[in-house]
C-alpha cells in the first residue's frame, strides 16, 4: 500500500513539474514568432555549436576534477573515470529527466557503492554543490561590480520596474488560504492519536541514529576545514569550469547576433543556473529560458527572438552533453565491477 502511494505521489509530482514547465515555456515564447526563433537557432554555424559543445564537455570534466579533490580529502579514491561516469549520470538525470530525485542525490547514492566510507562520500557531493553555488554567486557579483563596459554610466538599466510588494498584495488571499490550509493540516495531524504516535516514533528513531551520523559528519567537516588549500583549489576550478561554458555561450550569442557585452553573459547565465536548481520544473525548463530572454532583452536591448534562441541554445547543449549519462546508465557503468555476481558459477 505504501509503495502504491509513493508511486502515485511521484507521478503527481512529475505531472506538476511538466505543467509548470509548460506554463513557463508559454510565457517565454509569448510575443515571439516561433518560426523566427527557429530560423535564428537553425542558422547557427555548426562549427561554432560544436566548439561550444566541446567547451561544455571540458567544463564538466573540470567539475569531475573538483569533486575528485573533495573525495581525496576524505581519503576516498574511486578514480577519475569512475567519478566521471557518476557525474555524467547525475548530469543526465538533472537535465533530461523529470524525476523528483535530483542528479546530485543519485550521484551521492551511487558513490556509496564504490567505498566503505559511505557518509563521507555522500557528504562530498553536498560540499561539491555548495562550492559550486558559492562560485556562481562570487563570479556574478564580481562581474557585475568590477568589469566595466565602455560608455555605460550605470551598471544595468531596465526599461521597466516591478513593484514586488504590490505583486504580492495582489495575491494576498491566495497566500492566506494556503497558509490556513497548511496550519489546519498540522493541527489535525497533531490532534490525532496516530499522528502523535508517528511523531513520537520518528523522534526516537532520529535521536537514536543521529548521534553516530552527526559524529561522522562533524569529523568530515573538520577534515574539510583543515584542508583549506584543497577547498580554495576547488573554488578556483569552479570559476574555471563555469567560465569555460559561459565563453561557449558567448560564442553562440556572437554568431546569432546577440550584441550584449561578454560581462553580462558572466552575470545572467550563472543566475539562470541558480534558478534551474529550483525543484519546480523539469530541469528548470521554461524558467531559465524565460529569465534569459527577459534579462537580455530588458538590460541589453537584445531582440526577444535572439535572446530566446540563445537560451534554447544552452538547453540544446545541455541535452546533447548529457547523453553520455544515458549510455552509462544503460550499460551499468556507474556500478562497481563486482556489483553483478553470476550465481550460476561456483565461487572458487
């Protein structure tokens, strides 16, 4: 019964993600001639696209190198090829599939199959993600404040302003209703005997297991803290790998006629990656494209069709660059060599 309920919730979650992706894509394409956007995208020079794809693959290999360093800090040596296979598997799940389990969680799960230090291995994925997010913020902030653009007096000019508080006030009754439903559910759950029993049982289980887990997490964090040079190197690699991909997108933008300064690529694309991490759509589909179209159009005066074609170019690079992860999953290359055992043969 529990499995059926979990499976049903998974289907509902995936359907909601597709609905949100569809709505976001609708707003991204609204006001644009789809044929014109297609013409701009198909008019892209194949050699430029191949170069951008190559830069994307190189950037992902640098990501693997960064993760390998974090694993070695915890004395986990699974080898660069294995780390690369796990990384591209997670990349495929992040970019191509709507599942509620993200690629990072999948990577954390499978890396534990390659080592006895399971908690430390899983923690390395979390630390890897945090360093990546910090690197994105630092790069975007630095480029915004410290890279000048000739003839520009202000940092970024928008042709319109959005009053965030007024927008929230317009939907205040919706937010109030959601809040009341949430608290009503909590009150009903706590008031029932089964609900209190569940909370009490969960508390005891968590308290019993938390001591050992927290101890291992604390030791792992201490190791990372004492290896400041390795963390600094991982952060430098973050700038390097992200910068490589942004340059690839700049090449595509240059070829299709996007006249924005390179500075804005180093600001807008990292922010789009942050938006893509939100678990509300299928790999950030529609959300990222809508953001890039609006921000390039309003801040840099780029025509909407070209801005949207640039955003779709990024999506196309991601999809093609993630295909190795599908092959890795199909052939089982993400699992240890001794994972599959032929029980028909006697063990000598």
